């Protein structure tokens, strides 16, 4: 089986799952699933792990009945067409917003009857709608029993359910701009319809031209429109290794820490549920975020306290003023834990580097004899041996690797969205004991050496600038690699 770009996989219990006395058995125990999640460094798709979840049947129609009459916020964006493509990312600050019920969304989306409803100002042929980042604890505040319908404990996280999850409902073309999450790793359960994911590894950060404007806590955006890049303005983007995969109902995508991702809905109606899993490495990331928040909000709010729309993501409105004391209030225990974690992992790296015995190294290599035959191509960007190692290990018919792809962005293939005129629905109808991360740390150290080069490249645009804006200053001052260095200095100074 393969998880090639655009490929779909049969995720019914019978596909790759064993049977025992008529009952389906999940391919991974909770302990094994957690081991995979906490040690894997590349995206992967879990199959046959959620066939018994009640949330498997959470279609938009079902949710409209559960949340009958409850208004939620939909983000409205322009659909891209062959004649109207843009090389500028459609950030949330440029979108419109509508308060509506899911029933009203379905009427506008399916029946195209939005003439008199809340969507009346948005022609369905020109706009998409996205109810994104809907936290269960707010959405189902009076229906908390529903939290039990999501069973993340199957992935080795006891007690984790809908309470720690977010819901996403979108129409064809709805998407999130390319970004990375500062904290944790991500598990994404696709309930209804399909989504196409464009992913880039953290070591390619310098090729994605990171920016903190618009500002959103714990999100670093890319200046590049990854489906229609402006290569004259962002020439280094050509070096980024794109991984493309289509996530279908019943599948769960694992997104490792700090992997960039752009996600687009490619069916008329899509429903997803995700949870961000906290990691030990997040301690330093929280210090970095406090530094970023203090600098961004202090500089931009001083510039014009009444005009936040141009630089502050709508999700942050009403919260950014906390930043002036957030860094100071960062508790000492977090700093201490971060310092201890850094000390321990640095010792692990030193120990690993001291090992020169070839046999020791071989024990850490992945078994290439179980390499899967996958349809994803374009791995020429990586050394063959590296690709083989990353494609082996725990993979099989129930855990599909997401590998580099040579496939061009949809905009270069002649169409932004794919739609087979049917809503992909399942057969039913419708945020430890972590293994050490020395491999990732060695990879990241390479990019740290390119800090100055990356910051300079962020401003190597095709346009002659006659002045330096606060955005330009912030792109340098709060560049992720700069704040990482500042955080390390701060942690070390407070730990002496």
C-alpha cells in the first residue's frame, strides 16, 4: 500500500487489520503507538486505529444536529482560479468573518442558498468558508459527555479525549496558510471529506522565509504561497523539500514537531479533529514565544494601538496586551526544567559523538530490508540511503510514511482544487517517556549555522525598499533562530 500524493487508502477495519473471533484488532497497542509518535521524525499516516471511535460519524450534518442553533465563526476566503491565482498567502488578517450555524453553512455550501442568510455577501462560486480552531471545551461547553467520543488514549495518552481537541469544518478550497506550530507534535483525525497536506521538514525553515507578522501565539508563518510561489521574490523556496499527502476519512496523520504545513480542503465538506501533544522540548519553546510576544506586541502596539488588524491575527485580538509582563512572569521551574533538559540532551549528543565503533552505529540504523514499495516519488532531493532509512522501521500497511514528492504545486498543474463531485464519506455514512531526539538536534544544528544567511535572504526581494518598516525589523529581531539563541542565553543566565 502507498500514501502517494492524491492517493486514498481503504481505512476500513478489514484493511490490514487482523480479526479475532469476529472482532477487529487494532494494528498498534497504545504503548506501541505512543512509542512511534514520540520517536518518529517524519510525517506518517495511521490506518485502522479509529474504526470504533464514536467520532467516526461526526459529519457536518450530524454536528449541525448536535449543535443545533449554536452560532460559530467561519473564516471566509477567496477561491483561487486559473485566472485569479495570487502569489501572496491568504493570511487570516485578509479574510472576512461570518457568525453562523452549521445548518446555515450547509445550506450555503450544498444548496448555494445564501441570498438571505449570514453568507449573503459571499458568492459560493467565489468564496470558501472555514470554521477552524474550534476548541471542544468552548464548542461543547454544555455537552461535555461528547468529549468521550474522541479516544486519543488509543495512541498511548491515557485520559486524553475531546477536551484536549479542536474541530475543523471547511468547504472546498478552504485552507490554512503555511506555518509551523511552536509547541508539540500533532495528531489529526480526518472524519469527513479529504484534505491535502503540503509538509516541509524543520531543517528547511530557512527556505520558507519565516515571519511573525501576522502575529499569532505559537504559530510561525511562511511568507511564501507554497501552492503558487513567487520564485523571483523567494528563490530559496525551490530548495525546500515538499511532502504531499491526501488524508482520507478514517486516517490519522502524525505531524512531527516543527514541521511546516499548508492544508487545503479538496472536497465539498470536510471535518477534522486534532490534538496537539505536549513534548519535553516545549519548555524552551515557551520561553521563545514569551520573548517574541513581548517584542512584537510592544513594537507594533506602540506604532498604532488602534490598528491591530494589519499585524495581529484575529485569534489574538483581546489577548496581546498581556505580553508586557508575560516574559517576566515565566516561572522559574520552567526555566530550570529547560536548562536540565538542555544539559541532559547535550550530554547524550556528546556521548553519541564519542562512539566510533561501527557496530554501535549499525544498531541505530533502521532495517532497510523491510523497505516498503511506495508510489511517492521525488526523493532525489535526499541521499538514497537516507530515504531508505526513513522509509523503513515501523512502517507497513497500517502506518504509511509521507515521503518527499517531486509533484509540482497544484497551481502549476493547471488547477488549484480537485473535486470528484462526491463527498468522500466513510462506510458508516457519513494538543513522557520520550526517546531522545539526538537525530533532530544534529539536523537543527546545521540550520543554526545559517542564521545570518537566512535573515538576509528574508529581505532579498525583487522590490527596492525605500524605507525600513517595523515589520522588517521584527522579521529580523523575532526570527525563530534569533529568539532561540536569546532564549538559550536567558535560560543559562537564570540557571547560574
